[in-house]
C-alpha cells in the first residue's frame, strides 16, 4: 500500500495542543511520509517543526492556514512548502489579521461575561502560546468550567455568529491571500472547501482563485463522505488544481480526529505531497 501523508495539522502555536516536535513523533508512529504544520495565521512554530524533523524520516512541510473571506463567506487558504526565508515577512503580514481577530474575541469574551460566563480575556491570552486566541480556546475554557458539553457544541452554539454574541472580524480577501502566499513562494491550497462554501459558490470562487494563483484544494478530509470526496476530486480536475488533504488535527481540542487517519478512514497518498512540492519555490 502507498504511504500516507497529512498536509493539514495544528500545534499549540495556534489552537492545537501538541508541540511541533510531538507532531513529528506522532507522524513517525503513524508511518507518515510527509506532515504539514499549518497553524492558523502564524508561522511561530515552523522553525521548531523543521528542527524536530532534521533527524526524522518524516518530511516536514512548513505551512500556514490563513483565515480570510470571499463574498461574505469565511474561507481558509493553506500555504504549503512556505520557504523559511519568507517566515519573517509572513509574520509581519499576519499581525493585522491578529489585531482584527483579537478585538473580535475580546468583545466576545466581554459579551459572554455580561451573559454570566466566568471568563477572563487576559487569562485566556496568557495561557495560549503566541498570545492569540480563537473561539476554540474560549470553548475549551468554557468546557473546563462545565459551561458546555464539548468544544464543538460551544462553537456551534453560544459561540456561533447565529447566537448573536460573536461578531466575526473583518476578513482578508481570499484572493489577496492566494496572491500573497504565491508571492512568498508557498503553494496556495483551498482548505476543506465544502465546510464553508456550497458547490455553486465554489464554481464562482475557484476560477477566480485559480487565476490569482491557487494551485490545489483539499479533496480528502475527515468530514467528507464518499460523494463529497468524489465531487471535490472532480472539481479539482475541472479547474486544473492539484489534490491535497489532511486530518486538520488539533490534538485534545478535537479528540475524535487522529493525525493521518482523521476519524479512522482518511487516507491522503504521499503522491499528493510530492505533486505539491514540485510546484513550490522553496
């Protein structure tokens, strides 16, 4: 059987619970050929990640997941094989994303406090590597206090925009994110396309994103059923995009998702990583 890879994982530098070195160890245990670290809007863990892989058979793929938007919908763009020479420039660029998100989360925590939840924004920030929180961190704190049954329930419930307390920050345009990633030498890949966009919306987004420099899209993802995975692969071929995939591993934040295998049946062939690497400029 061909070797598997995982091109979408998170560490404690964003909203995961594992160190970059632990991710490499887990990847070794799983027998993965490649592992991408794609923390949300940060590159702070990438140097540790690359260092941890220096003596490993696992190929470390430095990356990032940028939160952005297109026509009112949240979109996430991965930048895979991000060249180390660009790390400092990327770090500077994402500070504005963090500023907007931090303000949104500060307002959310205050509204939750007003609603009776015992939360402290400063404590949440202090307990987070890198100092930037998101709703997963808030949900974890609420879970620890017994306020919600699970992180997922909180994010889909009281922390969802529909509930009225959370107001999403102004998002970076997704096409601009694609262009930036390409300019930095990374390979831009659309993450979990069907989670936030419908098929018809993707038919509008993908040709514009392809023209902006999008190279790939995830066709293998733990939450996809077989029809969705087939449709994703079909759309990737239609728009001339490489296939990618990953577990979106977050450690204890999402304990039902395992590195490499997702909910148990995920398989991302190593050929996906090799094809993407050939398009990189690093």
